[in-house]
C-alpha cells in the first residue's frame, strides 16, 4: 500500500515538474516573440510615418538640394596634399601639437601669423583651409613595439603585462608613420609648408641633442665593430699560418706540436664571430639611415595639390540630407507634442 502511494507521489512530482518546465519554455518563446513583434511594429510605424509625410519630406529635401546646388556652383574649389613622416626620438607628440597650432591659426584667420610662420604672401596665407594629422595605422607596429618591450624587460615583469593590455595602451602617438594633410584654396602653396613643419620639431633643443648623441654612439659602435673585424682577420691569418706549418711538419714525419691542433675549430669560431659582427654592422647602418634626422620624410607634399572631390564634400548632397533630416525632426516633435497633450488629458 505504501509503495503504491510513493509511486503516486513521484508521478505527481514529475507531472508538476513537467508543467513548470513547460511554462518556462512558454514564457521564453513568448518573450522572443514579443521582441520580434516589437521590431516588426517599429518598422511598420516608421514606414507609415514616412508614407503619410513623404511629400513634406521630399519638398524639404528638394529645397535643401537646390540651396546646396547653388552653394556648390558658387563655392571656391579646394585642394589638398599629404605629407607622410616618420618621427624619431619620441617627437610625435610635439609634431601633433605643432600641427594643431597651425590649424588654430587657420581657424582664427590669423593670416599675419601664418605669413610669418611659413614665409608666405598674404594671398597664399589666406588660402589655407585646414591642417590635419593622423597616424598611418599598420597593425604590425603594435606587434613590433610589443616585441621591443619583451626584449627590454625581464620575463617576470612581462608576465603581468600581456599583449592585450599593451594593445589597449597603444596610442596614436606610438605608430611609426603619420600623415599630415593640408587643404587650401590655392593648389600651389603646399611645397612651401613641409620645411617649416619639419624644422619646427627638429629645432627643439632636446630632440636635436638626442639626435646628435644617438648618431655619435652609432658611429662609435660602427668604428669599434670595424676594428674588431680587422683584428679577427689578423687572427685568421695567424691560424692559417699555424695550420700550414703544422701540415708541413706532419708531411716531414715529425710530431712537433706548434699549438695548432685546434686551429681548425678556432678558425670556424672566428668565422662565426665575423658573420655576427657583419650582421650587427648591417643593423647599425639601418639605424644610422633611419635615425640620422629627428623626422624622416617618406613622402613630401606634391607641388600641385589634388582637387577635393567626393559625395561627402558635395553641398548639394549634404544639404539635401540636412533638409530631409530637419523636416523629419520637425514632424517628430509635432507628433511628440500631440502625444503629450493627449497624455495630460
């Protein structure tokens, strides 16, 4: 009797469990369905709003496009050119600050200061529209910088500072190459700007001192390695003479040891050292080439700038979208006001 009662209670418990699970799944499916219904309702509401106000929006877009067309036809053409630089000795931040300073002069229409800074005539100074600078984003720059960090710190330190943390801390100033873009109303003003932009950083006493000291160290190391190569060549000649003398003694049937039993092994060691020094000299030559100046110029301004084109720079397109957007916003505000009035009642 008790066994039947226990079985009945277990069946009741299982039945209740299945009911609870069924209700749970039902709520989940209802929730997902409500999300899709909400999205569908939102799309339909937007389409109904656009259909009922299509004429008003079209008229506003047409007016904006017409105004933009006249502005586009009457505006003065603009030109731009790029300068790609490789700053050394952590001078990137100074370069950015200088470019921002030049751009502020343009925004303030301070043609007198622009004339003085760039040695331009008044017309050329007034033709400048904008200075911009941005990094040339190359993913390998982050990897190379992290590799340099691995070589400069001990293994215990690097364990607490993984690559993802390093990537997050990597800023625009840490990229290797940077692009300076200048736009102007005249197309022949750009070749007068690059020397000033570069010299404004190179004339900094701190960076100039770093450049001088770095090049002195590189030249000193280069000379030392070359002296080592001469000494190694001398040692190799000595070992070669010892090996020849040892061979002559053996051919004459004598067993006199001239200290040359390990000459062949020493010759191979010297060859390996010679190869290593030559590789170091190649690295030094590369460093001397890249760090000879505070800023390396990879690509200079073109003497004649290119005309700025594109849909995003076309006033007809921009004002068409602006007119349509303003009308939509105005209609939405009216709709909101009606809803608030009805809500108060």
